[in-house]
């Protein structure tokens, strides 16, 4: 069987299952199985597949038809123009989260040798993207999942920032060792889905991505309450907390920032026009607050 014939067959199978990205998924899986750049599935369409190729593709097709995301099947996902290893221990990096990277970079302009903390680091994509843009920065990534921590360290090595990044297991700030003077920026893409909404998520998210990285409590805001309460004691004077949020959470999260004394609170939309990031600066008056 030719490569192109197998592509057409996979696309048809995915379409029959209701997959709205059938063609793209088939292209990615075929290219991955053959070790090709994606365009080659069209330029070398008469390439004859071996028995081993066909067996590998059959396995990938079965996994996709069972709902498993393509990124988990091939083990990688692109983010910020970089390729990141992914696993079931982590969320799959998404383009919307690049808005958080953009926000943090803007806030760090003019700051020399910034120290950055990424809470719930997952694949490490946010922190590593920041370090790739700021070669003078040092980053710390923490995650409750030991598997995620190991994967983030692997991704840091892949992108040549291991000497400027440190990863450790921590339940939010519990095991964070704050450097002298505090962090210049704390970033987080925390769980923000209300617990009751988890069951209604798309199956490839609900059934395969880690629930611990999705469930934000009864109203989806529990992680933000913790972050705005505890971040100030770890931030440098004028340091920034920047977080990704879910749809329609902008007003509530901004109010939490304001109630905790943050200043210069800003909202930033993603490319779809959805408010995706809230950021705020530590007020000089934080030293007088009692933080639990």
C-alpha cells in the first residue's frame, strides 16, 4: 500500500468517527510513523509502506479512534515555535497559553537577570519559552506531579536551558525556595475548570489529560485564591504575578488580584479576542499585610 492510500484510509476512518480534524490528524500520524516532515506525505505519495509501517499506523489509528489526543500518540507538541515532549502526566501545551508568555515578557522588559517561577509547570513549556527569549534569566519550575517535573527537565535539556532552570516537585508554594530579593515574575496556568464541568469536557481532554491539572474546585477559582494570597511573599518589590484564566473568569480573577492588594492589574486577550491572562504587580504596601 502506498503512503497516500494509507493517508486517505486514515482520514476516512477518522471522519466516520466524527473527527473534525481528520485530514490533519492523518497527516501528522503518517509523517510521524515514517519520520518524515509533514509536507512529504504529499510529495512522496507513491512511497510503498512496509509491514512494520502498516502495523505502526494501525496502532496509532486505533489509539486516535479511541479518543487519545494526537500529541500523546506521537509524544510531542509545538509551543512558541519549540517542540516539547508530552505525556499523560501533563496537559498538552496550547497556543492560547502563548498569551501568558507574551505578557510575562512584556512585564520583564528592562529587568536585568530576572528570576522567574512557574507554578504547575507541566511540560515546562511556559518557563522554557521565557528562558529561550531571555538568555539572562533564571527559571524555577514546580509541579505536584513528579512525572511532570521529570518531563519538564527533559524539555529544558532539549532546548539548551538546563543550566538556567531548576525543577522540583511542590504543592504550589510548599517547597519553593525563594531566592534572595524574591522572584521578578511568577507565572501559572493553573487548573481552572469548575469541578462539575469536568464531565462535560471534550472526551479527548476529559479522558486523557490529567484531572489534577483541570479541576479548579467548585467554581474554578480555588487556585487563584491561593496564588494571589501567597505570591506576594515570594515576589520581589514590584514583581509580577501573571496567570492564565478560563473563559468568563476575567472579572472574578481581577477582583481577587485587587482584593489582595495587587496594583497595575491588566487583562490580556488571546488571538481569538478572549481574555486569557490577568497580571498584577506586588504593591509596596504588601510588607504590611499578614499573609496566610
